[in-house]
């Protein structure tokens, strides 16, 4: 009996595929890349048409011996690495090491790991696509030239171990420029006026929008109070009532960037975590009653396209589960982005019948949440639109015009499964039946003080959206780019926001002054477009690398002679080292900031930075409550007398006791209430809303 060998990247993927192919196949994993440019040297011969020097990755020797042995035994070898440039490159290097002819039909790919898709891929085996490999090779070489030729300038003049990646540098520049906008922003005061009006016992909330048919702007409290006096003397009369209907359409199924954004907003997942979970869902998981199943399609994609088979399955499920009225008259087709590669489908469940509830008991909580998000978004994307009855109301008081709007659901459509709110969508106000020229009583007039706000710092979600809109990087690069900026300590998280560190600002200043092209958004986006042209066979990789490197080399020569030494001073604290009497200084490490003795290297004493709350420990009543971090970086609260006192809490205790029973209160957060205080006494459960927050705050 002939034996065929299939090589994939990961053991999880191998396990799932083995189940579908049966006894005539051996499935092995390459554990990712097996060849790469050497770490100890440039590995690119710039004098010889940028010829790369590939070597076997250290530690892969035994694995390669195993793969060679398996390949010799097999009658046929298939390379089933991921369906993207990186996967094509892994297959190319495997063919080289295993002495396979890349022009033979040895390459198979599938967008989803299902039985039909895997078996169909073997029937449609093809040669390795050398144009796709060349595009990946061009990216790898360009990134190596930037990293290995610019980074030493930073090492010599700023700090050892710094890096200057091609995509990370323009990304850092965006974050630093946003910080400059925030620092330069001048806050201005302004006021708004709201009127609570009464129709019988029903309150109608209205906002002042115009004065004498012009947009009103109120700058001071006095102006607001003068307007209120006029309003108190006048009458509120309904001037216009407009009723209509509105259609709210479902969102497209997820692509990489929108999945990362939504997982961040809804579940507070960082991009790296989202992609790690999605990778597991794609490669396959053991589901009760089904065995090992690839739950979602390939998760690195910028296409909203879905297959006819998936669309038919969605239709069947929707009509069965919700009714025929929940499926549109014509199937939904979503228009992709202008520069989308469209090589894959959108991210969707591979088996529609595997609902989130069916997989819940077989997977971890975080895996269930992400799968549920993907499953519901896809099904909703194929459902009928939501129909709303709308009403807009205008109320006059002299020359002042107030507005209110409201809506009610006529047909819920896709919102029966998946709700969302547009950024410009206002909270709807319930409006009772009214008539034009009807007089309304004034219940209360609110004068609200505001201050203009600077541009918000990027969150991971908004940053991914910006990178996508500007054409910087591709779906596979968003999460690694953010991780690199954080790991290099160029950027730190301030709550959910990305904020440049002093080190990040210094590096960015050097890059912006001496390597303008590298930090230029249009230049970086153009490079991505040229990589696409290599894949399409319209440019050669050597031409693209050469046109990039020649001007870069001139910039490097200038920077070598002009960048001067920069000394980064550590921030000195008032805290004294108990071992040698020197002051502690604040250092940045892999797990954040910490205290280190300024007497280093003679004294190597270090301490964690402890944030002390103005709250006594509720258990021992002697120690102070301090904020700590778990091994995974999650905040928690404990007693300063640990280990004598074992008090610990995931929630922040506050000094203010419960007004109902006097017990300790904890600060909590929810999407519905924002920040609120909750009594620790379960029998009491008193709750105080502190501040309504948005998901992005």
C-alpha cells in the first residue's frame, strides 16, 4: 500500500488533518519555519543582487532528520502549510531541504480544515507559487536590511539591544505624533443645554441645537444662564414631527483587523491574544461527538468574500432557526477593500451546525467567547436587515430650537442575534404621541459644562483600524507590530491606551530626522503595494529591494556620521536602598517598571513598584491595601503585611464605606454601568454608579 506524507506547521493541525486522511497518510509538523536568514550576520549579499543566505534554524536538526526519513519512505509528499505568503515560503524551504521539485504538484492549501476541504486540496495539488515566495522573500530581505543596518546606530548612540524595524518604525511614529497632538492641544470650555419636557407624566429629553436657525455655540456659564432665563420665560411648542422608517444593515463577516478590533472592544482581548486563540480554533480542537475539528476558516485575511457552500449553509440554518422572513430575498455579498488580496474567505465557522453552545463544554472560556463572536457575526451577516420606525422631533422656545429623536423596532432581523452601534449613532429617546403646535411643560433645564478633548490615544483596536486604513502592513503583521513596540519598551499601555515611552520618543526622533522614508506612511504603504506586484508577477523582487535599499544606504551613511550620543537618565526616587543606602531609580523591564538600586553594579538590589491605596486591610486592619500584579500581568489587590496576612481581591477596595451597612465597597466596571461601587456584603449589595464610560475609555 502506497504511503503519502503531508507536512503542516503545527501538531494541532497535523492531528486534525490525520483524522480526515486516514491510514494511507502520515502527517508531520515542521513547527513553523525551518530555514531563515542567520541571526549573527546580515545574511544578505548587497553586492550580489541581494542574494540571501539561508541557514537551518538552530535546534531544528533532529526535526529535519525525522522529516527527511519520513519523506524517503513516502511515495508522495504534500506540503500543506498555511495559505499565505509565509506558508508558501515554509513550503519552498521544505522542498529545498527535502530535495523536492517545487514545480511538481506538491503544494496543497485549504482555507478551512474540514474533511471535504482537505481531500479536495489533495486532488488540486499544485506547484509551489514562486511569485508568492518571492514577495515574502522581498519583505524578509527589506526588513532585514532595515533592522540590521539601522539598529547598530541606535545601539551605539542610545542603548544596546534596540531595534528599528521597517513597519514598527512607522507605527511608532504614528503613536508619537498622536502624543505630540495631545501635548499641544489647548483645552477650551463650552456648554450645552438639555431640556426635560413633559407630556402628561412622560419625560421627553431634548437638546438645544440652534438659535435663529443657526448652530448654537455656548462658551461660558454666563451665556448658558442667560439663555436659561429666556427659556424659563418662554414656552416649549412642538414645531415639527417627522416619522419615518430606517433600515439598519448587518456588518460584514470578520476579516483579521475587524476581528481584532471587536475582540478588543467586547472582550478586552489584546491583538496577540485574539490571534493566538483564533489560531487554535483554525487548527482544530477536540469537540465532544465530533472529534478533532477545525472550527473556523483561516484567520489571516483581508477579504469579506464567502463561498457559495457557506452561504447556502447559512441560509438553511437561518430559515430553520429563525424563520424564512429572517433571510433576505437575495444573498448578501460584501464589497471588499480596494487593496484586499482576496486570496481567502472571510473568517467564518467551518460547520454552521456547530453552534457556540455545542462547543462550549469542549473548549476553554476564552476560546468559546471568540468562537461565539465569529459564529454570531457570520450568521448575522447573512440575515435580513433590521427595520426601525423613527421619529424626529423639533421643539421651539422663542428663537431657540431643541431636538429629540427616537426609534422603535418594527422587525429585528439580524439584531435578533448580533447587535452593534455605529460611532455616530445617538442614544434613542422614547417619545410619546405628540401633535404639531402642542405645548409641553418644562420639567427641568440642564446646563452642562464641557471641555474640548485632545485626540484620544490609540487603543489596540483603534490602532489596528488605523494601520489597515493607511495600508501599513498586512493582516498577519498587525499583532506582531504592536507586540514588538511593547516588548522593546518603545510603547507602554496606559489602561487600554498605547503611549510612547521616553525611549520610544528618542528612537522616533532619530528615525524621523535621518530616515524620513522609513517613517513615512505613504512610502510604507507603497512598499506593501509593490510586494503585491511581485506576487502578481509585475515586478521582480530584486528590482523592488534594490530601489528600496539604494536611497536607504545614503541615509544610513549620513546617520552614521551625524547621530550623536544620547544619555538616558534614570528617574531617581526618594526611596532608599536598605542594603547600601543609595537611592532607588525607576527602570523599565520586560514586565514593566521596577525599582533598582542606583549603586549598581556594586549593589544589585531591586524591588517591585508598589501602588499603595489609602485603604486599611479589611482582614487584619493593620496593613495597607496595595496593588500587585499576577504572573500573567493581571492587577490584583493584597495586604502589605503578606505573607502574615493573606487578604487578596481582584477588585479595588475603596475608602468610602457602604452608606447602607457600613461594609467595605469595591470598585467594579461593566459595559452597562461603567464604573460603579458595590458593597462587599452580599446581603446588602448596595450599588453606586460613579461614571458612565464608553468601551473605548
